[in-house]
C-alpha cells in the first residue's frame, strides 16, 4: 500500500482514477483508507475484502453438485 502511494508521488501522478480487480482491490482499498487524498476515484471490479476457500467450495457444491465441490476442493488444495 505504501509502495502504491510512493509510486504516485515519484511519477507526480495527482488524484488518479484507480481501477483495481481481484486481489488488487484489497491493495486499492488500503490505499484509499490510509491516503484518501492520493486518489481521485476508486473503481473495484470482482474484488473481495477477504477470500475464504471453504465458502466458495460450499457454494459450488450447492449450485453445481458434489462433483463441482470436489473439483473446487482439489483445485484449492493444489491450483
């Protein structure tokens, strides 16, 4: 997060639109929380504040059946 603020400072970028996806959203949220003056606008796409594999597995199991849950379990164990 500090590295992102320093990047903006070094390149003299003032109040940019910050677009963040996936895990980058966590970094962008920290930047916005700790240095709100550093960004002009924050856009988050498909991001989560915290990711819990077991929740994803449970949803896949419920929506896609036992086979989908088993595939997800194997994937998260060894992507």
